[in-house]
């Protein structure tokens, strides 16, 4: 194995790897990362997708491991907080009023997307509100840094994030992005809608017909993409999403489980002394949710559309925050009209 001991010799060696007149010397970070950890991934991208080896090596050598990303991934709010604390983050007047304004500003686009995909305007708006406060916080981490940090330094989910890095590089090639430039969340989610790279490639829509899919700046693209995502994940054109219920006794506890998917029927829950709506077929699939409050708990019936919301973020707390925010925004919009 060749050992390059002098600083000058190392710089010269790196410069020899430059491609198409772009000097690697000008992009050396303060602490040059160990590119050997990317060797297998680079091989895969070269063979599977015909990426240029030297160019990709140069790009990844500029990726920086972010300790704050690893810390955030280890303690997300959805796993750390109970409902009564989690709710307070999103059900604030500023976020509700922001949603009303976003709806007013994008009324025609929201109506068109709702008509096309069957997803209510308030749900689309609430997603954007929960994810990025209507675009005011789309993330400050370079997506490249987020995905390399999690793909190569977070063993618990390394396979997933290496796959997302693969999708991200393909997305950048397809859309003409410089992969060193896009910024997003600590998990690599992008734009007002916070699509991860695989979702961006699969579900982003050119809503304004400008031949681009821009989830940072084009509200038409953002709104249509969220609606399309929901439609592709099984959203039903129905008002049945979730509703609070009451119960007696303790038999209902056998229906509580960690699965996000509805696995019971209304008839089954009724037999466990859970109150169910009289105007919904007894065979309707449903999940019984328990949401902890400061004192006691609330219980909710969650239907298939609620499950679809969890496809955006795999958390019943997240889905309930989206739903309750959507209802407050809907009330506010109705009052303003």
C-alpha cells in the first residue's frame, strides 16, 4: 500500500484526480474524510448507473460527517414526546393562520389538485404546515452531508440511507441539480414538501407545466406532488379519516397495538364496548388509537385515510397533528371567505 507522507505530496496526488479541468485542490475540506468508506458504493454507482468514478470520488470526498444529524436521528420527537407535548408544537395560532394564508394564496392550485387526486385542500396545506411551516424552514443541512452521514455512520439505518443517497445522485442527474448544493432536513428530506430522494423521483409532479419538478419554489409542483403522493398510497375520496370515541370497561385494551395499519373492524371494536359511528358500515377497517394527555388519555378511531397520512411519516402522532391542524385551518379559511 502506497503511503504518501508529505502534505505537499498528498495535495499533488489529490489534484491528479481532477476531472474536466475542475481541481480537487480547491474543494479540500478542513478535515479530509476517509474516502475508502465509499469505495463499495462508488463501485456500485459506476457499474449499475454508469457514474464517472473520479467525479463521484471527488464529490464524496467533500461530504462532511455531521454529528448533530446523528444526535437528531437518535431522538426524534415522534419517539420522545407524548401526544399532549407533541400537539403543542403544531397546533399553534401562527401555524393555523399561516395555513389559512397559504390556502388563500394558492386557492386555484389547491382546488385543481383536490379535484384531480381527491385529496382535501386542508390536508395538503396541513402537510406543508407541519413539515416546513409553509416553506419557512426547509432545512439547513446539505442533503449530501445528511445522506452520507446516515448511510455510512448510522449502522441502524445505513442500508436505507445508502439507498437514498443512490436515489439522490440519480435525481440530481435527472433534474440537473448540482449534488453539492441542495439543502434539506437532517434526514435528507427536501423542499416545502420534504420529499426524500426516492419519493422525489417517484412522486414529484410538474404542476405548473414548466418542464421542471421544483419542490422548493413552485407551489403548484409542491401541492400537486403531495396530492399525487397521497393518491398513490391509497387515499380514498372520503371524509372518513379519524374521529374521537369513548369506551367503557377494559376489554378495549386487547385492540390496542403498535401497528399503524387498521386491523380491526368497527363491529369488532363495538363488541369491546367502544363507541362507533352508526352511519359507517360495521365491516369498515379501523384502528383504535390511544393518545396520552397530561391526565388520562383520549381514544380515536383511525380509518384507512389516516393510515395513508402515516405513509408520509410513520407515526400516529404525526398523522394526528396533520389531521387536527387541517381541521383548524379549514375552520379559519371558512371564516375568512
